[in-house]
C-alpha cells in the first residue's frame, strides 16, 4: 500500500440550518469578517443579509467583497486581499459557488503574503482563517486545498495549491442551495459527478478516497435529475450537497483525471461553464479510459444501479447530460485544429491529467480532440 495523504477543512458541519453556527465560529477567530461572494446571486437570494445578520449578532463587524466573477482572475484575488488589509479583517467568510469559495480561500490563505498572486503561487504559510459556505453542489471547494484562477494577461488557467487554502470550517447547509437556478444546478452537479468518477479511477485513489468517491457518485446519480427538475426538493438538495462534499474530500486526496485537465483550457478558450464542459467531456474520456479502468467502472455501475457493460454506463451519462440541457457541440463552440497548440500543452502539464488512469500523450490527446469536432 502506497502512502495516503488525506486533506480537509479543520471541521465540517453538514445539515440544514448549520449556517446558524457562523457567528459563533467567526467570533472565536476575530472581530471583523470579510464576506467574499459573487456579484448578484447571494444578495438576490437573501443569504447575504442573513449571513451579515448572523455575524453582527455575534459581535463581528462585516465588510463585503462582492466582486467574484464566473471565471475568477488573479486581479480579483488581489483586490480582495487589498480589501482584507484595508478593512483590517481577521477572518474570511467565503459564500457562494466554487468561484466564490476559490477566491475567498485565496484571499485568506495569501492574505499576509507580500508577493503578488500568480498561477505559480503556493499557499504554504499560515494565512487568515476562512469559513466556507457553498451555495451550489458542485466543486467541493469547501474542503479542498486549491483555488482555480485565471491569468487574464496570458489566458492561462490553473490551480494554485497549498495547505493554507484549506478552510478552518466548512458549513455545508443544503438550504443555501435551494435558490440555485436549474442551469447552475445542472452544471455544478455534473462537475460533482465528474469529480466523483475521476477520483474513483485516479491513479491516486486509495483506501480512504475510494469509498467516499463511490458513495458520492451514488448519491449524485440518484438525485441530480430531481434537483434539476424541482429546485425546492430539499431531499434531493441534501443528497446533492452531501455527494458534492464527499467528492471534494475524495479528490483532495486522490486528485482527478483527464476531464479536468482538458476542461480548464477548453472552458477558458471558449468561455464555457466549467461544469458543463466536464459533463460533456466525461463520456468521451471514460471511453478512452476504459482499457485501464474497466473494473472500476463495473463496480461504479453496481453502486449507481446500472445493468450491462461500460457502454451502458457511457450511454447513461450521455443521457443525463442531454436531459439536463448541458450537451456541448464543441465545433460550434469554436474548437478547431488551429487551437490544438493552445490546448494540448496545458492539458498534458495538468496535475489532473497526470493522475488519469490511462496515460495520456500528445497523439492520444490530439486524436480525442479530433473526435470532439468530427
């Protein structure tokens, strides 16, 4: 048995209503909090006012940084770090989807670093404490030691990593996902399912990550359609939130695979939602991986409740993507051979690709890209 590294937030609270713990947890770490969130959705749902009230009732002053975009940039993190310092905030409250959590974690983890943030930054030194509250069930970012950011000057997109990016507390409250619209529910859910499957088959999979990934896939597969069809279905939202959390815990230990290695440059180049790209790529990459992951796929089918062979599993995933309205015509989206030189190098260099169950080289990746535009 090879060595296992298991990473997580210091403490995780899961369940409807656990957001009520926010004030007491923040007050134990400081007197002023910076809420990091997106530009509209948290405020529109009423959650921003609720979180502010919880903090102020515990005697914690509040500053708000509501500038996180869908594909967060290094510049956004720099502005957030400036706000953290200017307002003398002791703790970061990252609330929202994966982008808001990633930016909040980076602001906190690199809050005291004197150097500018780059895609090569490592958050190894202790930063400011962070409390993460996801409002989507997708990335599992509330328990992972990385932040996915974009360098707008170069167009590059990558994960910065480090122990300081792990939140002190993760408050996973399914009620915060009830306002998530159908398209975001679909995209984030497909991201979570992809993460569960890739962590399950990763070369880094281990005795701790594998059962987490399998259970995550089972819960997500059984509830994503229901959460998409009826966003007020709390049972489905709970299943999705727990599945996403478990997938995040699994990938933080096992890492991912080619879907995520390829999704970053494709999403960045063609401005496609990350989760949608992951869902659309998943059947193609799983077909490529089948010679190396046939046994894992067979066990996964049993967990999900699919009978047949690997082809039936791929058909099921393709059907799910179609039912959620998340299919992508990559050629129509802009993918062309002239861009292969901008896609292949970052995909091959990705840590996710390096953990793919089947080794990936340039000819194999080029052949896969050709199939996407055939």
